[in-house]
C-alpha cells in the first residue's frame, strides 16, 4: 500500500476516530486510484485535476454507480486535503471537481436523428474512421454492453454472419442479429484489421484473438478508450457529450425497438437481461415520452380548460 494511503488512514483512525468500514472504503477507493495512476506512470504527488477527471470518467465507463463514483471522489479529496496539511502538496487537484448526482433516473436515450448524426461522425473520425464506424454500427445494431463489445472475439464475426454469438454476464450466451450496415462496417474493418495483424505477425509480434485488438494488458480496446471516443463523436455530431455514453446507445437500441413495436420479451433476450423487470424500465421511458409528446403537440392539450378566460 502507498505511503500516502497508509499515513492518511492512520491519521483518520487516530485523529478522527473513523469507523472501520469507513477506513476500508477509503483504502479500497484510494488503492484503485493509485493503481490507475501507476498504469499511466503517474503517482499521487504528481496527479493533476485532469487526471482525477479522467479517472472518474473511467469509473463511469466501467459501469460504477453514481454513489460509488461520488464516494471515490470524496476519498480522493480527503487524501489531498491531508497531503496539503502535511506539506506534501501545495494544492488539492480534486477540490474543484463536482461529484455525480446520486438520484437514480430512468435511462436517457437518443432520437434516431441523433444516433444517425453519431454514425455519420464516426465515418469522419480523424484517427480511425473504419474502427469507429464498426464500433458504433455494432453497438446500435446489437445493444451490446460496452464490455461485450470491446472484447468481441474476431472469430465470431468471420464470414459475414447474420448473427453474432455473445457471451454476457454470468457466462450466459445469446445470439444477436446484425443489421446490413453493421455487417458492411465489420467487413470493411476486418480488411484493415487483418492487414495490420499480418504485418505485426511478420514482425514477430503475437496475433490477437479480438476484433478490436490493442496493446494494453487486456489485449483489446478498453472500455475507457471507447468511452472517450464516444464523447468525441458526440461533440462532432453537435450533441452535448454528457448526454452520450455507450450505455445510452444501448438504451437507444432498446427504446427504438420498443417504439417500433418489438415485443418486450424479445428485447429482453437481445439485451441479455436475466429478469424481465430490468427490461420493463423501457416501457416507463416510452410512456413518459408519449405523454410529453401528447402534452406538447395535441391541440386539445394546448387549450385552456373550459370556463377559463
């Protein structure tokens, strides 16, 4: 454990009489942040506000709840407050950061026009348009969880399949159909990917079993990297980036299917939900939107009640 963490926890226990569970939570949170920094050749003493922000973004990309992310930010703030008092730092890089709200909300989603704008932005991605397009087309066509998407085995997409076998939570497998645009995007990306893999193998580097290979520890594109890419595409598409995440696109997949008349059980199977009640939240989202649509656009809804005025 880092000297900073152990000294901080000792001070919390001795001076503030912090409860054991509180100390354990601090230790877990700060150890996670320390590991994140170390992976980037950084440390507590040199961490910047941007690094803390990027860490919180990565926590959101991992699917951590708002409450957990708020607690982690609080732990980091407390550590740097202690470091300031000890003279180890002259500032607190977390002090100006705003924590996420804890209120649970119905899932946000995007209109079809907004999704189309994101797909168009992917085709013009400045660094890797073929990969960006493949990722976005697959996500919107299948509603995969981000962890399922980035770790797809390349073998599952060979031969222009109409269905892809996905291994989801708990090792459960499901078949998800692919749209024609998604299949075309996969074909284009595979040609580029395989050429790069052939060159790498010729240079003595090991091949990759993943559709989206990367040089990191996991061997495939990380959730955090994809999360950042989605934010970039949102900006390029003229959509507020805080409204767009991979999970929001998963919601869009489900919501648009429901709006098109798809059966809730079918959506449950496609999303890989073990419990139908998890899928039923989309009916509440749809009901809210239909109610708002009627309220805003129906002529009778805009009339004053009889007897007024």
